[in-house]
């Protein structure tokens, strides 16, 4: 969504001044700051801009994950849909959104399918307390949050079982040396890794 905004601009919805700020901090974070400030002002409070935001985990698979312009043409509608996808609280709501998209706009193009798969990965990562998951063609990095729910024994077992593919990266990271030539294999690897780390003991 952020790349979509950077390429095409936010139009009249946000105006020129805000667009520069969005470029600096990202659209999702900008929306959260704006919503928090509006909510505080409506309740008669001064917005606390120093309070940290809980934006959830970051999942970056280095693949196109967006609603293409030729699928959802209206930029304002696209932005609302991005917000709904990012705000989906569980997999059921994501599935409902997918059904709605197909009903309104037709079969999902590949980039839109990926957007929803990445959103599902974020939900799974959030439930485990994972702060970041990045995967590229040659491997990637998983970063645990301060209060993660992953059993350390599962991480150690993964590293001991396959040290050529997995190794610890500091006290809160796991580095992956797993080539993934295409988007489908990268998605499968992310799902498999989160599944292994979240499996019941």
C-alpha cells in the first residue's frame, strides 16, 4: 500500500503537505497517528504523540503485494480496502474480505492474492509475538519481539536439526539461508516456519 501511494500519490484525500510526511513514516503508521490524534481530540484530550504505537509485525517477502489499479480503479476505495485488510483481527475476517473482493471486482489478480496471504502471515506472526519476518531469494531473517510466545526449545531444535539453513542471529533473531526462487515457495517457507515455531510441544 505504501509503494502504491508513493508511485501514484494520495490525491485529494490527504493533500500535498501530508503526502511528504507519509513518505517519511509510511502510510500505515501515518493513519494510526492520525486516528489516535483525532480520537484524543474528540474526547477532549491532548494527543500523546510520544506514546508508542503497536503496528504489529512486519512481513516482507520482496514480492508484489497490492491491489492493482486495474483491479480497484478508485484510489480512495483502494485505500479503504488496504486499511480494512491491515485491520482484520483474524483469519475469518480476512476470508470474508477476500470473498467480498471477488464478489465486487472479480477473481483476485496475483498481487492481490499475495496481499491477503501476507496479511494472514502477519496475523500468525502477531499471535507468536514475532516482530519481523523478511524473506528474499537467498534467505531471510526472523526477529522475535520482546514478549514472544515461541518456545526457545523449538528454535534450538530447528537450528540443531538443520544448521546449514538456520542459525541464531543474536538473542532475538533467527537467520535463514534457504533459497526461494519464486513467490509461491517463499510463501510456503514463511507458512512452514511460522507453523513449526508455533506448533504445540
